[in-house]
């Protein structure tokens, strides 16, 4: 039985004033209904500003007094970022704020008028109607360290994307001016390769320089791992390079610019990682989570950035659903379709957990045994990707247990708690 659904339904009663808000960039539209779904007043259009928010609260309180409905419940779709300012503003004034899944609003849209027509006024009422049926959720609005982690992880992802973009642009430049470079240096971010590119060495410069000069140049950045054989190989590919011979002056500037950008982003990323690790250590259980072999500080920071305070959850299955890792089954009569995950939750959280599942299956003995069991059990063996999803779900349960009970993780205990694995010879 879904107790949380029953609780939400019970919150809507004859004392409830239900307000649905259709959020936009500049102006929002609000509609108010009672617990029977009846309109109480015409719509309110208010601006996305301090004055507009005050107008909404005054409007809602007047309706509350007029209809003797003291329990305000204001809901909206969590689309984009425009809803956040209003949600935080209402929360700071102890007004109940909930969110409604946009998919539910879309499917409920034709219930009243049998029309797929979409406009702000109609959407606001549809949101309120969905709320009346208890089909809403309390949003995770992080504060304090959780808010810092949320914003920090957003910045972390932005820097990672920018670094990936710089790398792609550098490969583009090398393909044009020195396509053979990466046959000698497998990674242009290495110290020796980075130094040569920063100094503007293109094929014509390498051909003109002696081996000794190039070796001395490289030794300024990397005293080891690069010797005369590598320099000879570099000169050989430079002799027969098919790189462009035009626009070289600006080509060197382009490469230096990309190198400067990459270096600055790498330094910013290292500093940010240190800040995130320091922040996450303020959360109970985080140090024990990071002690799990295969789990990094960034993984734990990303987890709390998306999930927030674990005390807001009664069961780890709520977090599994938040991540979109809950299972769905298509079944009708004798037909039984494939079981998959819903992917309806937070994509960033789902990707974070999936990415850490692979190193866990390789380097953590407990998760390695669990992965082997999922892959090769006699009944319903899983594919590699399916197993990583199952490991992600397991990690959520472990994080929840550690964070709520302040205990440590034991690989042996995890195996003993799974009878199907603990009884096998591999686990002995």
C-alpha cells in the first residue's frame, strides 16, 4: 500500500484551498479551487517579482478568509528554473508548496473539456485539479550545505562540459595543423605534448629544430618518460605531415588560446573538487560513504546535491523513485513485456549512480560478487547494463542506511545479508 499517497489525499479536505500556478518567465497565472474541484474565483495574473509574489499571497489569504478554508496548498510544475524563486519565497513564509509532474498535467488536460487546448489559464486549473487528487509531491528545496552542494555540482558539470568542448576543439585544430601529432603523443594534455604545443611547435618548426633542441625543450616540462626516441619519431612524422601550411600564425594563437582555457578550467575544477569535499564532510555519514572502496567524494557530493537531507525520506525506495530507477512492467493478460526502469526521475542523479556502479563492480569485492551473481544467476540473469542499474539501486539503499544510522559499510556484511550470494561457493 502506498501510505504516502493516502497521506497526500488526506491533506486535501473541506478546509483546503487549492491553488494551481502556471509558471512562466515574466508572468504567472493562478487558479483556486476547493476540495470538490469547484472554481472559487477568476484567475490571478501576477508578475515574477516581489510585488507579484505579495499579490499572490494577499489574493490567497483573502480567498482563504472568504471561503473559510485556512489550509493553503499551492502547487506548480517544476519545469525549467522559473518556479524556484516562487517556491523558495512561499516556503520561507511557511506556505505549503508542492509540485505536479508535467506528464500528469498533460494527460489530465482533456478531462474537463475533451479538448487538448493549451493556455496558461487552463493549465493553472489542471494543475489544481491534479493536486486535488493527491497526485503531487513535496519538492526538494535544499538549504544550507545542501543548497551549496546543489549549486556546486551544477558548476562542476558546467566546467566538465567546457573541458570536453575545449578538448574537442583542440582535436579539431590538431587535425588541421598537425594530424600526426597524436600518433607520437597519445594525449595532448600530457606535460611534454602540452609544452610543445604551448611553445607553438608545428611541423615546420619541428623540421627546422635539431633533436637536441627539441629534447631540451621537452625536458623543461617532463624530465621523465620522453627520450630521444620519442623526439626522433616526432621529427619523422613532421617531415611527412599533411597539416595545413597556411594560416599558421593564427593557428598557433588558436592552439595557445585553447591550452590557456584548458589549464584555467582544470585549475578551477581542482579547487572546486576540494571545496565540495570540504562541504560534504559536514553531512553525517558522508565520511563513511567515501570510505567505501570505489566511491569518491564527488559521488557523495553529487548524491546529496540531488537528494538533499536524508531525514526527509522514510524509505530508500523514495530515493530510487526520485532517481527514476524504479521498475516498470508492461503486462496484459498472457502478455508479459520487458521490465525496464521508468527514467522519470532526476537524470543527473541517475547518471551519477550508474557511472559509479562500474568501478564498484571492478574494485569493490562485495559489489563485484553481487555483479557476478546478477550476471550469471540461473534464474533471470541480467545484462551488464541491467546489473549496473541493480547495483545503483543497492548503493542508494546503502547510502540511506549509512546516512540515517551513522554506521559504517562492510562488504562481508552486505554479502551475508543476501542469502542467494552468501550460500554460493564464491562468497565463502
